[in-house]
C-alpha cells in the first residue's frame, strides 16, 4: 500500500476548457428557455402535482397518526354500540357521521374477527 495521493485530474470536467464552456452554456440556455416559457393551466397543474401529492400524503399521515394516538378517547357509548345498528340509525336519520366516528365504528366491527 502506498501513501501517494491519488491523481484524480482525469476526472476534472473543466480539463477540456472549450467542452466545459459549451456544457455550461447549454445548461444555462435550457434553464433560461424553461424560465421564459409561458405555462398553460395544464402545464401548471402537472408542475404542481408532485408537491401537492406530497403535501396531501403528509397531511393524511399526520391525521392518521393523531387519530391513532388519540383514538382511545372515543366515547364509551360509541364503543358499545352494535356497528350494524349504528349504521342503520345513521342511514335512517340521514345523519352524516364525522370521519373519525365512522372509522372507529368500522374498526371496532373488524376488531373481533
């Protein structure tokens, strides 16, 4: 084994000065062209799709985590109700339950199986 430093000069992209300058000019030109281009509504929606999905996924995980963490604080009456009867009561009265209530009811129905 030697203590000589490695010669990495062959990996230096600026070694060929003309090629390096051409590459920088090409990248800069592409960036300026994209920045000056007008986006249609569809293009804007596509551009924002990934960040929007990331935010939606983060919110869903946060909501699920908080529901899981605080799920033990559900009312005792809702835990003792037969899920079929509760669903029938909601359907016949036209009541729209809150999402945590519905998830709690469905979760309790499958917990015994």
